[in-house]
C-alpha cells in the first residue's frame, strides 16, 4: 500500500510539473502575440518579406521611430529609395491586421498612383508573407486595386484625390496615407482629413520635394523637422505644430 501511495504521489508531482510547463508555454505564447500586436517592427520582421527575403530593418534603422509615432500627421521627407512607401505600407497593414474592423485609405493625386501602392506594397504584404501565412486573410471578399476586404472585418481602400479631393468622400477610416504629397492641393488634403476621422485618425504623408512654396513644404515646416543623427531622430523646430511629426 505504501508503494502505491508513493507511486501516486510521484505521478501527481509529474502531472503538476507538466501543467506548470504548459502554463509557462502558454504565457510565453501570449506574451509573444501581445508583442506582435503592439510592435509593428517585430510584426513586419516576423511576417513580411521584401524581395523574397524576410523583412529586416537593420539596414534601415531610421524607420523604427516612425512605427512608434502616434502624431495626428506623420510626414516623411526622404529621398527616393529610402523605403518611404515600404515603411508606411507595413505600418498600415500591421494596423489593419491587428485591429479588427479598422479601415485605411491610400490616396494620391491620381487613381493609378494610389493603385500602384496596392499592387506593389499592400497586397504583397499578404501574398508574399512568410510561408504565405497572411494570404488567407484576403482570400475572400473584395480584392481589387481600389479595395481589399480583410478577414477580421478591416477594409483597405485606395483612390485618387485629384484637385479637389471630392472623389475621396464617402468612407471614413482610421488611418490614411497621402502619397506623392508634392502634388497635393490644400483643398484635397482637407477633404482627406475629413475621411480619416475615426480614432486615432492618423495620416502619413510622403513625397519628393519639388516646388518651393508648395503645400507639402508648408506641412513640413509646420512639423518638428526631425533630423537623423545616425542613432535617432532629433527634433529641430521648437515652434512645431504638436500634431505634426516630421522625419
């Protein structure tokens, strides 16, 4: 009887150890998924690819702060080939996937410019994701250059703003991307702000500087005009509009 009791006690201890191990494993998995939800850089590096390889930001350390910025308007004044669109598309896709029933709109002066972002940046985040893990999220519902339905209830839109921005009216979304900002009019951008009016109502702007005195230049000079020192972005404009962050 004593041996049976010891055997039962040993089995009970082993069962407790297994339960503790499973509990720790579950806690670790929950913590990992929580980090994926909160950290767009980690999410991008784990799930997105670029040119057929896992996306890595070691070669582009200056993009990390952009992912963490929660300003109402975020302006990227970078030269070509510095991953402006790649960065913003990754942020928007991460937001749409990790926030159910959210919405994002990419807008540019002309339809084809906005649809190019869909074809070259947004859709590939799903179709070319690691092991195609994200592909099922867009396998049902609409999947066009101007509209993509995501399985969690989120929706992606793309449209040309043209001169007045009236073509953007109708939907209301949480996040926006004003691409080719050097060719935007103030009138069109004001309409875009009315469209991107659901919390947090964040708009990313990017373009290539072209004309002095342009609306894009005006927005940049209203930002904190951060400069990259090789390690981090440092604000340089003490009179900046607190709602506009510039990189």
